[in-house]
């Protein structure tokens, strides 16, 4: 009776005495002289350590090794909270995230060109596109109107003002004159628009669905299906027909991180199309709006170390 | 982030169809798990009833299944059966077994021996006696088990959102992903699943009383 | 088979045995979260249970509330307390998880303490009073020890639930073994997923067994069955 009880007690007491900050950083492990980054904690999505445009890229392109990687969420409120609370000093958010401005965070410039063109791009089953070729012009017109400012504004209305994505989408389509109907284009063909849990992809999916519905398609919405790992197989198997993707991330997903994406949207979309053709998928025209990884610090941290670009993190540790 | 109210009723009003859809998914996930769980449990309980020596291994095994945390159980299944309805249901069904089997057996064991003898005397065969005499008498205890299994399953279904299977947990997860955290979705999902559990429990209690006017409810 | 090999390889990688994300550290975090929450739950629920169990006042109300509390899905409570805890400035991870876990421990401990105390043979209580014991002495020296097996059984339920739910804490950026499962999902690493699931499952079963042992062994021989009836029996 004594041993397990004592063990439990020892562990609990251990928690009390060492507290939470027992994950002492050892900045100089790398051998080379310590950089600022090696004294900072980096927070990002759990998959970040294995993604070419996250930790791997930060290390290979910028030579940055952080003191610790803290798994958070995919550029969501948990990451924002961790950054505001000082639980991490550097974090990964997304360029289209309205909370960067809302919290006065500083997005560090990607001065070495690590990030690739993550422009929003519709990915559709080729079979469905061939059956209704009119879809291409409709979605290309939509993508043409979607600038970075428009995308941030759409995101802000849904997340900060808590408006419903379908209302926001319908209004935006009307404002852009994209809801002008030609029902003969769809002629009653049915199409399933899918989306991950990510609100932005859901807004985009609502936009796609709205345009298609206005033009005579019978649209079924399958939203909040989970992560890309769930949605892409569903697309390939024909459970859904159309999703909103991000050019570079999608390409690196399909080519399993081969590093083929470039900072150029059209070029990246072209390679993406080569990679997904055999899977029966087609990527249409990319929007100018991007949602790329943004390496972000608080205003305080930026001022303290004089940070404006990612390579500033490689300065010697103070 | 801003001082918005805890629950935005405007959002609720505008998203009644989404909420209803998640609620129906939740009910469906729960219903399938309970139906399959009940069927398997009756099967196993009858087997144990006939072959007593099987009781220990079956009870132990289902007991261990019950102890495995839900996230871990789903995690075992995902690499094998994928992020699928099947994974969710295998997990959910596993948790109902020990509760239901224990109560079915306790109910059957609670039938007084003289009642059994009387039934034998009236010419019932073993299965006839089980169906016509013992099961009806065991019903209050069995339904009591079903109530516990129902409440447990409704709670566990919120976790299946983590493997992409919808239900009210999906509202919770989505609310957690929104910039600034969208509390309304989290509370609507959480509170509705609690209400669902309480309503389901009370409904089963009423059914239990209606079905067994001769017995006072034991829980 | 491939899955087994992947899992074995994951366990075999020395990198997975050191640092914040290493197995010893994740187990420690998990046990710390669970242990602290269980202790806090006992501190809160035990005196309350003894009080209402001894006096009988407010019993049905407390039990009613506790029973509804049992229907709160653990995952929902975990995420629901997050905005509240963040509002208090307590940060992510540790505190939201602890608060949710404590909420979960209260119903089983409270209900069992109350039920256990109410179940003590009135004759024993009368005998204690007859011996000149004061009310608090009756509650602490007679009723509480007699109710101990039932209280430990309730604590066992709470402990197993806490260990299970602590793994969901990873969703709100807490440490613990749940990290391996969620990170494994995100990284599509089956070995990591299965390893995490194995560790959590073993920890939960060990907790259950440990408390089962306490349930059987932790009761003073003076009040084992038989003695309960007391001199009058």
C-alpha cells in the first residue's frame, strides 16, 4: 500500500516544487554559437516539425533551431492565446487571419522566400468538370475577384463579427455581381461541395456553392468534414466533388513533401495539376488571395529584439 | 476577444439547421451504438447464462475495454479502420458491453428460484422460460443498465468529432478552431449533449416504469 | 503486422525517451495532471459528502445535481471551461485541463461518500453516541471509516475517468500522453498514435487496478464485513 501511494505523492509533489517551467531550455546544444531563436519557444500545429514550410523550412532556409517546439492548433485561437500569454514567443499563424491585426501581432517578413504560393484554388473532380465545363468560367471569375483584402474581410466578418458563412458568402457574391444567373450552365447537374473544419475553406466552399447554385447546379454541401487527410480521400473517392485548396500546401500534400512548390502561384498551380491529373482531379485558376504560413511575434517581442524579418531571429542570443 | 455575450442567440437562430443536423448525427451515432451494443450484450449474456464458466473471461475482457480511455480506443482503431463511422461505432459499442452485460446478468440472477421452478412446472423449455418469464422480470435492472449505457454513449459521441464523425462534438471542435474561440458553438454543443443525456435518461426511466408496473424502479 | 513494427520502432527510437516530448516526461505530466485533479476533487467533495451524509440535509438535492453532473460529457466540459479559464488569465493547457478534471471527479466521490455514510447501520451510530461521542466524532471516527470501501470505489471511478480525460487535454494544448495521439493524427504517424494509445490504456488500467487494490486492502481489518454489525449483531 505504501509504495504506489508514495510514488503518486512524490510525483504530485514533484509537480508542485518544480512547477510548470521545468522544461528548461538548453540554448547552446547546437554547437555553433547560440542564436536568438535558440532561446525562444516556437508554437504551431502538431504536424509542424515535419512540414517543409514550417520547422523544417525554418531550419534549412533560415538556420533556425528553436529552444522548444510547442504543439498548439492549426493557426487558431489556441496559438493566438499562447502567443498573447507568453507561453511561446514565436508562432505560426496564417496570412489571411484577422487576429494578426486584431492582436497587433507583427508578421515577420519572409525575406529568404521560404513560403510557397498558397493561393486559394478550387480543386474539382475532372469527371464532374468534363460533364459541366461551364464550371471553369464561373469559378475563375470568382477567384479573379478574391483579393487578399477581400479574403481578410470575409474571414473577419465570420470570425470576429460571428456572422454566418452562408450569409456572408451570399452578400459578397451579390456585391461582386457573381450571382448573376444563367441556369443553363448547370442545367440541374448535381455537385457536392466539401470542406474541412477550417472556417476559411468553409467560406470559400460557400462561395463556390453559391455561384454554382445561382447558375443552375443542384448543390449538396458537405462541410466540416475534418482535416485535409479526411477531405482529400473523400474527394478522390467521389464522395465530394469540389473543395477549396491552397495551391502550395495541396501540391506538397499530393507529392508527399517533395518540395516542388514555388513562390509563383500560376507555376505552382501548374505543377499541382500535373500531380493530381492521374488522381482524376483538376485545379482551376488560383485567386490572388493567399493564406500562407505567417511567422508571427507579439509587438513587444518585435520591439525588444528589433525584429521585422524572419532572418532577424538568427541574430546572436542576447 | 471582445465582450460578446457568452452565447450569441443570433447565431443560434441563424444556424438552427446546422445545430439540428449535428443533433441528428449525435442521435444516430448513439442509437447505432446502443442497438448494436444491446444485441451483442444479450448474445454474450445468454451465452454466459448457459455456460457459467465464461462469465469471468467475458466480464474481465469487457471491463478492460471499458477502462481504456476513449481517445486511446479511437486511436487504436484509426490506423486500422480509418477516420470512419466504423471506428467510431466499434469504440462506442465496446463501452456499452460491460454495463449492459452486467445488468442483464444481474437481472436474470435476480429472478427468484421458485418462479423458475413454477415456470418449469408449467412446461416451459429453457429458452421459453427465459423469454416469457425471466426476461420480463429482469427488465427493470436491464433498463437501468441501458440508462447508464445511454448517458455514457451520449457523452462519448462528443469525442468522435476528433475523428471527424460529426455529432454535437463537431460544434465544439469547430468553435475551438475559430479565431478568438467561438464560445457560442462550444456551449451549444456541450449544453445540448448534456440536455440530450438528461432527456434520454428520463425518457428511459419513464419507459422502464411503464413496462414494469409490477416492479419499483431500481437504479 | 506493419503497424506493430511501426509501433515497436517508435518505442525503440531513443529520441522518444528524452526531452519535453519524451515518454518519461509525458507520463509524468499525465500523472501530475490526474493526481492533482483527483486530490483537489477529494478535498472538495469528501467534506461535502461527509457533511450531507452525516446530517442527511440537502442530500437529495446534492445527489440530483451530482447525477446531472455525471451526464456532462468530459470532452465538452474540457472545452467549455477553456474560455472561462482563459478569461481568468490562467493560460492554456494545464489549468483548463485541471479545472475540467476536478469538475469530473466531484460527482462520483460526492455521491459515494453520501451513499456510504447513509448506509452505515444506525445501530452503530447510536452505539457511538451512547458512548458519549460528539457529532463530528461520530461522523469522522465511525461513519467515515465504515463508509470507506464505498468512498474508495467512488474515488476509483473518478481516478479512471480523470486519467482518460487528461488525454483529451491535448486538445487544449496540455501536455500528457494524449499529445502522442493527437500529434500522431496530425502527422499521420500510426506508430506514434498506437504508442500513445497503448501508454494511456496501460496507465488507465493500472490506475483501476491500483484503486481496486486499495478498495480491498485499504480498509482497516477492524471494520471489515462482520465487524460492521458490531457487538449488537
